[in-house]
C-alpha cells in the first residue's frame, strides 16, 4: 500500500502502540513467568525466594494421585481430539456445503452455543440427561466415557469453527475440476477436499486436546468415583491455597503444551506454504 | 486394491438408490442428531426436573393418567423461591455486573491491543497472534491459580499496586476491604476474569481489523478527515462485528463462571455459578440447581441469539 500522505504516523502514535502491546503482553505473561520461577523455589512460601531447588519436581514423581489423574486426562484429551475432528468436519461440511435444509438456523445455533454457554450449565444438564439415560438403559456408568461426552460437545464446537473457516477459503474450482473429470462426490471429498483441510484438522486436534486437558467444571459434574482427572486434582489442591508442587506440575504442563503448540503451528504453516507454492506452480503450468 | 477397483466401488456405492437419495441427509443427520441428543435434550430434562416433585430418590412424572382423567403436576416452588429469596436476586444481579465490567475492561484493553497488532508490520503479525493464543492454549486453571500468588500479600502484583498507591483508590471504590490486601475481593475476581477472557476479545477484534480496507482511511484523509475522525467514523464502525462477537464471547461465559470466583473471589463476591455448584454438590438439591440453571439460560438467551447472528454474519462475509 502506498500512502500519499502519512495517515497518522506521528512518533507518539507508534510509541503508544508499542507501549500498549508491550503492557498487555506483560499482563498476559506475568502469571506464567511467576508460576515457572516459583516452581524452582526452595521455600514453600510463594512470595519468598529461598534459593533454587528441584525438590518439588522430585516430589511429583511420587505423587500417585496426580500421575493417575494425568494418565486419565491424557486419554480423555486424545479421544476428545479425535471425536472433535470427526464431528467438527461433518458439521462444518454441512454448514458450508448445504445452504438450505430444514432447521439450518437451529443447527448453526446449536453448533455455536457451546462456545459461550457457561460450563456449569452444560455440565449440570448433560449430567442429568446421562443419569436419566442410565436409569432407563442401564448405561453409561459415570467415568471416562461421560467426561469424554462432555468434552466432545465443547470440542466439536471449536473444531467446527476452525474447519469451517478453512472449508470456506478453499478454491471451489478444485472440487469442480475433480467433478468434471468424473470423480464421484465421495471421491472428491476423500481425494481433494480432505487433503486440503488437513492443516485445520490438525489445529482443531491440538486445540480440543488442550481444552480437554484443562477442563475442571465439566469433568467435576461428569466424573464418577475413581475417575479423577488431573485438573480436578490440581483444582482441589489450589482451592486450599498456594502449593509449590502445583507450580512444578504447572511448569511441566505449560512447557510441554507450549512446545507442542508452537511446533504444531510451525509444521502446519510450513505445510501450508509448500502447498501454496505447489498450487501456484500448477496454475502457471 | 488397485485404482480401478476403488473407482468401481465408488461407482457402485453411488449408483445405489439408497445413496442417491440419502447421502446428503446422512451427512447432515449425524451431527444434527448428536447435537439434539447431547445439547438440546439435556436442557429439556433440566426444565422438567426443575418443576418435578421428588418421589423418594426419583422424580414423579409430570403427567399421570388415572382412570379417565389426566393429571399434570407442575411444581413452581423452586422458581418462587428464586423470585422471593433476595440472595438469588442479588447473586444474579452481581453476576451480570461482573460480566459487564469484565467485558468493558476487555474491550478497553483489547481494542487498542488488537488495533495496533493489525497495523503492525505484516511479517510480525503471525508471531503476535501466536503470542496472544499461547496463554489461551496453556492451562487456564493454572494461570488463574498463579494470580493467587501474585495478588497475595507481598506478591509481585500486590507490591506494584501498593507502590503505585493504587490500593488507596481501590479502597475508596470499595473494591478491596483493607489497604494492601487484594486477594478474595471484588478486585481480585475482576482481575482474574479480565485476564482470562482478554484473548477471547482480542482475537475476533484482530480478525475484523486486519481485514479492513485501509484505502478507506486514505480516502477519508484526502477528503480532509483528521486521523482521529477517520478512526471513529470508519475503523470503529467497520469493526462492529468483531466488537459484538468479542463482547459476547466474554460476557456470556462470565455470567456463569465458577473456577475464577472459587479461586480468586471471596465471601463478598456472589456469583451464580458458585450458587449452582453449591446447590448441586453441597445441598444435593437437584430441582433447585436445575431451576437456577434454567433462569441463567433465560438470561443469556438474548445475548446468545445476538452472538449467533454475528457469528453467522461474519462467516457469510468470509464466503
């Protein structure tokens, strides 16, 4: 863009912009920095620095309750990621490709609502439905399955938003070309559409996996005896006060998740760029 | 399987009359049925439980058929209690107030944030978006918990606030109860909520602001508008969809927030999410918990419809 005349760029404008962004990032990252720093603190008090130590990390290895919770949470998060991709793709496909069908407004409303609906409401109502179901049908028992159902409901909504955005940005000519060359709708989907939306599937998996790994409220309503997820363990301890062992666990979780997210997004954007380059080359040819 | 075999399999599937007639329906039906069963049906069930008589451990059916007459029994006692007990009324009002305050602060901090991000060098923007997203991906529970340490006596944030003499101001506004003590007050709750929900405001705002056609501002400047006028008359109206989407993404979930008030709030901070939680987990009063939830749903139904409309509009605009 070539502006004939600078629009607003006084020096103060730039300075103000940088300052505002900088301050907002300090606000966003300050708690994370504090968590990480105090996890290496030898003193159990979260405000007094008592020298560096790894004692809280050593303690984690003996923390059976937390480790069991972690294993359960990882399994639920994995299943949530997979399920969200499947349901999210179907829902996104429905919303993008089928412009008119009976109850479309209600459908899109139900897809979007879990994004903002308070979790206590979703948790309570889903629990009562599952309890009613159990009375009539004798299943499901509360535990991994019921927590997964709750996480899947919210995960599907997030996955639909991500995949829908991608489907809408697709060049329709690609699918049309495949159809003109004699491909059936199913073939078009599996051979053309699906490979093109893979990046959005990966990012929805990452997003719903981490959301599930973090959830307290839905899990609290939907868990049964013996099914305590890691966030539930952390939450019940955090309610009682500051505990340095939570800081140590937090540092590990935040480290692993951020590395996963950064690596995932770098991979996705690299694949995107390569595909865009191939696409451009194909069109020039 | 060789290629022709796959193709002939697809041909066969497609030629089948069942597929010809029903493939489209099947794609729509699966997510639709899932949502009806696991999203809509549960609401009908809590609506029913909220007006049910308890019969030992079960709930009595609403409609009974006896001989020749049909009995419909609807118990409105729970709603009556919510309407007359001032604690519920105060809690609903307080929850709405906290949600509104949180939304306004997120907008105040988030709008300039998103604006300057959208006007930053294009090569920098993906990294900035990533940096906003990253806290949102990493555990929300742990980040809220971290504020406990920052705001407790001698915590980093507490010391900074005292050094800036902001505690006097907060005390005068009745947001904290004693100088230097920030935890378990309306102030600590608001900080936690603004902190948690800020990315939800920034990302939709950034999405609309970064797509804006900057030539409009040039045109306005050519016609003699000052940058300030251009901002208020062009940039702000064009980002309306982002403002509404972001505000609803913050406002609606804030009303029923539970984890933040539980960790950072105190005896003075009434929130409806906590009341619902206690009715269910401590008092085990299912009908009462259900009716509290039904009233929350009634409150959020209008903002929810607004959110859906702008969400749909934003998507159609992309297409």
